[in-house]
């Protein structure tokens, strides 16, 4: 007889629905027959021969990349029962079957048990290694434990009887949930959205797409989402191989979605809130990771500087900017530009966003202590020419990366700073010696992504175009402002009524030449560094923004939203190096 909790049984049934082993008519038959015969729905499905244990085991193993174990081949070990309490084993239908060094091998029958791994690690102080096993095999092994110890067999788990079981609903598609989720993902991809947000409030639900960096509510889906919110969340969990029964803890997962000839990766984040689980789905279009360096919008003279720096045998190149400013796209373009079989390239990312052919990519796992700093140290033993560190978050990582760039390695990394010069100050503020920065740093790329005005519907912004005072206040001189034609968005069918179509990069390229190196060594302030940089033809993002504003590529509102935040404040100018 089957012995599984409700959560496990419903997880298995949902898995069978997801893999089209069971269809809607069969689910209805299972439900009605289950009530008639007084058995669980999973037991009914097996007795009606609509599914079998071998099929369940294969789907589970393949879906979660778990090796299959046959427990009948393993003898009972009394040590295992002492490590994991029997009532915990029986309650959760899992079996610890072997110890190897500090690793505890555990067999589980369904995905709901994945959420127990941290708990098991805490109980046992060992590293759990998961295997898939059939339901009968697990039940038989538990019975063997009972029979082997009379004390266990005579005990009744009273606490277990009093527990309230969580009922997990089977995801059916008679309500169109699967079709709905596929539709919104396809729609978001077609609109060029980077993220899908869904959230539930006390009396309503909301869906938003982030398009060109701005969140926009999708009203036409609100009604369906409100009526089927829990089903939609369950479907998104199933797509990303998350535990649909776990509603108390945040979860992160990933999936691949195919739309005709296009394949995109999805990164899914689930966050429990007061009124239900909130879902954010990041859309990682693989084409974004295939852009060439020449396609990113750099001016020719800046492109020459970049190519020189990224083909040097050693040194450090930094890409800076806020979240969502395209730093990853820029770095991936650089890696593809320099990649060839004669160069060993390693990257440490959190997480890996796109697969790059011929490049060794490693995901950071802070939950197991595998940080950027540890990855970097392990990379140095892998004989690399080029190293990419996704983000330098602490002084140890910064110092290790800078030293690596002085010992025959080319190092790329990112910082969250407003502008290129701010990166130098940030490194100093982190306690990095100025001589190390001066010696190692070769180039800094600071960037923003701004929304381009739709060429079909943009109109003159009379309020701004004839107001020299406003234009002068952002640094546009009187000779330019007097003949300026400043445009604003209107909205049309070509741009989906947004007034904007696509985004473009605005950049600062700061070359760390001899003058800049000397200035860093002599503890110049940020204001003094900027004067020296401008004497060497450094062009700020503000100047590039002025050019795009005056040419009608962007609106004043977009300039103010994105570029003004990169202006250097008086406090930043006056800040002195602390080393």
C-alpha cells in the first residue's frame, strides 16, 4: 500500500500533468473514482493503470537530474537511524541509505522533498546527496527499519496524527492556465520585455512587464490573473522546477522557453508576501549575449581605446553603472571579441546569464560559501590568460583581482558607481592602496541605457526647446540652446503607444594613462581627476547626453531621468582619497 503525504502525492500528479502523462479527462476520472473507492488520487491513478511507478521515477529523475537508486540492494545500517530520527524518516517518506565520508546519501520519491535538504543538513551536520527512488522501494525500506527494531515498531507517532496536512491543488488546464502562462511569456518576449512581474494584493492582482527599463501594467490580463492567481504561480514554479508546495520561503529557479525558432532562458524568483507569493521572471534573450562590440554604439575613437585595453596581456578593465545598465552585455561582447582557442578565459558570475562557447563559466554559490573571492583564487590555479569577476563586492576580492592583473592576467569586472571617475574613488574608499589602483587599472567604461524616441511620432517639446535657462542649467551653452530642437514622446502604433522604441547606450571611456596614474598616486580629488581627464579628451556621459538630446534621439525627460543621476555632486568633488 502506498504511504505518502498529500503534498508528495499532489506533486507527483502535477508532474505527470506537466509531462502530459495524464490529461484533463484522466484527472477528472481519477478524482471521481478516488471518492468512490475511498483511496487517494495517486493510488487510484496507479490502480487504474493511468500511470505506473517506473514512469513516475523516470520523469522525476530526468526532470531534476537525480541518479536512480535501488534500495533493495542496500543493507540496513544502524548508524543511519541514529543520525536521522525514524519519525522524521517516516513522516517525510525519505530514506538515508549510505554514509560516505561526510556525505549522507538520501533517496526521495518526489520534488517536494528538495526543500528539506537544509533542514537535514542542520539535523545531521552532514552534506546530503540526493537520489531518486520509487515509492514502493522507499516504503519497503522504511518497513525494513521498523521490523528490525521492536522499539520503533511499537511506537505510534501521536504528533504525526495531530498534524494538519497541506493540500496542494493539481494544476489542470481546463481553466487555460498553461495556455495563459505561455501567452504572457511569448507576449513579453515579443515586446522586448526584460522582466515579468506578477503580484497579489488583498483584493486584486497585477501583472507588469519591464520594457526599455520601465515597468508597465498589463491591464488586459488582470481579470484572468485575479481569478487563477495560485494556479499561475504553481505553473511558473513547475516550469522552473521549484517546490509548488513550499509557500513560506523564497525560492529561485530557472527554465528554458521555446517560441518558434527562438529559445530564451528564464530566471524565476518567488517571494512570499502577506497576500500571497510574488513572482518576478527575468527573460534572458540569448541574442543579447551575442552582440558584437561594434554594435554597442561606441564612438570610433573610444572603440579603439577599448580594443587596445581588452587585447593587452595584463591589466584591469572595469565596467560601471547601476543595475540594468547593460554591463553584462558589454562584458560578454568583449569576451567574444577576444575569445579564441589560444586564450584560456574563465568567468565567475552570479548567476551565469548566457552560455558563451569556448569560455569556462562558473556560477557563484554563496549559500555553500563559494564566493567571488574563492572563485578568483581557484581560477589562478587554472592557468588563465583572462578572468572575469562578475562583481567586486569587498576589499579582499578587489585586492586579489588587482594583484592578478599585475601578474600576467587580464581581469574584467564591474562596480556599481555613477560614473567612471567615481570608480577610482570607490576603490580607494574600499581601502585599496592607491599604488595598486594606479599600477593595475587600464580602462574604465561607465554606461547607462536610455530610451530612444520613436522616430514615427516624436514631436517638438515647445516648453523645453525655447527655454534657454533650463538648457543652460544642464550644461548646454547659449549658442547651442538658442537653435536647439528638443523633442518629446507622443505614442503611436509603431511604438505600442509608449513614445519610445528601443534603448541605446551612453558611455564614458576613461583611459588610465600616465597623467591619470600619477594623479591617483598623488591623492588628487575627484574634481582634480576630472580636470586631468578632460585635458586628455575625456568625454563625460553628460556631453554625450547633450548630443543625443540636441539631435532628437532622446527626450529631455529621459536625459533628466538617466543622465542627471550621473552628475558629480559637490560632495563627491570635494571627497579626498583616504589612503
